């Protein structure tokens, strides 16, 4: 099959072996030495039915999986090699049409396992190495080897999180991790609850869902027609997922009020209170505020204590979206930035961000025990029988809006065992030290301008690259217009200045392909860019 031969393999690749019947690892490529040739009619390429659970399939299964692991190890080594490309970029139409023997098309007939191994290698070959030292795109945080091992084990177990009877160890691990996170937030372990969800957007959706049920339990049976117009409040710099949650839950995006922020990107409490008063005058019901601990672009932390005071004054549900910044709770040096989070009714915290857990891993935490269950429970008789031989409180399926739920907790549990809380703290402190270093470096360089002159609160460092042609033009609309039209060259021989310039275009996936040509030109379009040091 194309690409199977070591003579054609990319440098550093271990080519998949050719499975044969009675002949060990022979290659048919004409570039191979004559002693490796064997006639085609003596070769039987293995297929899926030759592996377990087929009788006597143990040895062949072991050989196949060893080859898969070999491919993965080769990829991991390249990921950490700064001399390799982050991405061998191809346009969508090229991948759809197929290239160099790699096709994404599906066939009616089964492919041999030899081709399956080639497909595994090529899938990684043309993907993005998100753990690469020179990868600066969105919130991916490298590849943690222990976390990777946890993901492998999770896939091997291939179970579901809806009942204790089919996932006893994972269910208990989730209970332990959630309890630990609640303790770190500052809630008593007996009063709180939570669940792992498919990402921060779903965790934020849970917060609106549960808040609405707490205020209006009749919503579960009678729908939106049974309740008044309810209003949500978010900041200008909040994540878009809260508005999306309002749309999904039938509340409507027009009923999400955007509160002004200061120049640092923090919600202004007086503006929040003014909006609440205005909504009440209109005869509508303010019921929910989403404060942000670590905004997506600026890395800002809303003033949680002041927001909590307002929420208590007007009886509003307070949610803290700490998807990005929640990891700072593990740092004794930086946890003060989330002061007041213990007063929240619910929290979103994504360990797959600042804590570096492999995607995906998001926790929704709620201060009131039993609320998740009451909100989502439907008591499906074929799953949630009350007369089981164990404590059915550990059947978590009725707390979730899903039925089937992936095991996201094990990789986090395993990493926590390997690092300990103090290990996460050291890692997170280091991230912020690097952000501070970048901030101080930028202040000394005339070609760079900080979006706001304040030390970073998180790892986000926001700045402009100012080319010489614009440095003498005073700030104003004309300068801003021309700044949006800037293009610059990225060359394979990087000076410190050009490396910082590379950081400015982190959202262009073609960045990693700049080593394939002497000079590549990139458009510079975004006004603000995150340089995520991880």
C-alpha cells in the first residue's frame, strides 16, 4: 500500500510492517533489497476479522497494536522536536481529493490492516501538532504524557458514566475529583454537587438550565409559556456560549444584557446594577449573572466580590465562568484573583485549559446538592431502578442532560496523582512567570505596543506589532485603519523581533508551514491576539 515502505516514509517515521502469513515482516517495495521480495500469491493481508475477539487472534492483535503504538510514539517524538513543522498544511480540497496515497473517502469493501496503519500515520502526518514548542494557537496546552495514558486507558475501558454498575471506578473517581474542586472553590463538601460535561459551553448551559429551574421549577413540565420574561447579564468580554445557551433554552438572545467593562476588560459593577434596575422597571425579571474569571481575549477577572454583593441584593443567581482562569485556584500566589468565587451559585472550570489535561475535560459545579438531579431527572426505568444492590445515588445519569456520557475524569485523576496539587501549582506559576516575562520584553521594544499597559493577570498578553511606517503616525482612526491593513514577512531565519511577530498571527494555522518556502506573506487582520505561553 502507498506509504507502507520505509524507503518512502517521512524522516523519523517507523513504517508499518507488512503482515504476512508465515513470513515475517516482508516488504514488497521495489526499493527494498531482493532478499525481502516474496510473491504476491504467498501473502495474505490481514483484516479486521483476524483480530480479537476472533479465536486465536491474540498474537495478531498484539502485533497490530504494537504497530499503532509505534506510530504514536514516532508522532510524540516529533511533537516535542522544535525542528519539525507544526503543520504540513494542505487546503480542504486537497485533503478531499486525496494526496500521496492518503484518502479520506470511505469504501464499500474493507481495507487491509496494513492500509489501516498507513491511514493512522497519515492522519497524524497532516494534522496539527498542538504540543509542538512553536504552536501558539488557541487554548491547547501541549501534550501531557500521563494524561495521554489516561485517555488510552479510558478508550480501552470503553464504558459509560450513566450508572455505577457499568463504571464503578470512574464514578467514584468523578466524585472524588468534584469534591476536591468544590473544596478548592471554598464550598463545603456535603452541600455541593457537579458533573463533567462535554466542554465549557455545555457547562455554562448547565448553569442557565439549573438557575432557571431553581427559580421556576414548573419550567420542566410547562415550558417557557409558564414563566415571565427572564433576563441574563453577561459582560462585554464574556464567552459567547452564554448567549448560545439562552438561544438553545428558549430564553432568547435578546434577553441577554451585555454589561460594560472597564479598559482592562472587567465587568463594571455599577453598570451591572444600573442594568438590573432598568430591567425591573420594564417589568421583566432579572435572574442570572455570569461573571468571568479569565476572559478569552484579555485574560481579565471580573470583580467577583462586588458582583456577589449585587446578586445577593437583588436575589440573582451568580455563575462564574472560570473555564479559563479556574486553574489559578490551585496557586497560592494567584488564587486571590478569584476572591469571591466561593459565593457563586455555580462555576464552570475546564481542566483541559490551564491545567493541561488532554481535551476534553470540563466540570460544572453547583453549590446546592440535589439541584442537578431534580432539574434533569426523568427516572428511565431501564437504567435507574431504585432496588439495585448498591447506593443508587452513584448513578449519575439523571443529573445529566445526556444519556450516554464519556469518561472525561480518569485522565485528570491520573494527572493529579502524578503531579499532586503542588505540581499543578508549580506548572501554573511558571505559565504566569512566562507571561510576565513576555510583557516586560514587549515594553522595551519599539516595534510593539501593548493593548493596555498593565501586567497580565493570566497568560494572555495582548499587543500590536507596529511597523516602522506607522510608528510616527499619531493614534487615531487613520492609524488604526492602516494598522488593520498591515502585512509583514515571516522568514525561516527568525530574529527575536520576528519571533514575536509570529506570535501576533497565532490564529492562522498556516503559520507552522513557513519553513517550506524561503518567504511567505501573511495578512494581519486581528486587532487583538492572545499569546498563550503554554
